[in-house]
C-alpha cells in the first residue's frame, strides 16, 4: 500500500496513545502526511479534545481521512460522528473496515486499543486505507445521512 502525500489526521486519548503512535508511524512509512492532534502521553485526558480536531480536519478537507483511537474506540467514534460530514466507523476486522469504506463512505476509522492487538489493528487500518466507496446503490443512503445532518428527515410520512 502506498499513501504518497495523502493527508491523514490522527488523534487519541491516553488509552489509545500507544496504538495511535504505531498507527502514525505506519502511515508515515507508507508515505502519508500525518496530522497528529495528540495526545502525547499515557497521562489521563478527555478524548473529545483530541477526536474533534481529527473529525473537523476531515470535514473541512484539510485531511482526506482520519483515525481516532481509544480504549474501546466507542467514545472516539461518537465524538467524530458529531461533526457534520464525518462518517466514523468503529472497526474490529478487516472486512468491517472494507465494508465501512465501500458501503458507508466512512472517512474516519475508530480503533479500540484495548480490544485489538497491534497486528490486527494495523491490518484493519490498511483495509480501511485501501478501501474505496462503491457508490451506486449506496449513494442514496449517503444522501439520506446528509439530510439527517441538515435536520431534514428522509423518513416517508407513512413511517413518521
């Protein structure tokens, strides 16, 4: 895999710091430009402070993709998904990562450092980075997500 000059934003809390460091080094080795929003140690911190900037950098186009890492990845994914234009996916397998990109046009990967070994985490990362949105039948659903973000409902009146 080569990521020559692709800008990727990363961030973590203290529980994800060690894995985030490995992710950053791996991405840099693949040629990516890594924007590291912290944290910088295993000292306890609040994950929103580090995950929001990752998500905003993706939403604004400053980064093509993002990776957020925590103990479970759950909170990090939730924070990232609060930013309009971000579709963060918490992935525990390579297949999940590929499908998140192919079907959901996910642009931020959430990883749980306490749930994944380093080798699996890097394999999931690689699958996510190699993935591409298939478009087609999935475009309609991405448009529906955008409508939800804009506050307009896509739910037909019969279901409201």
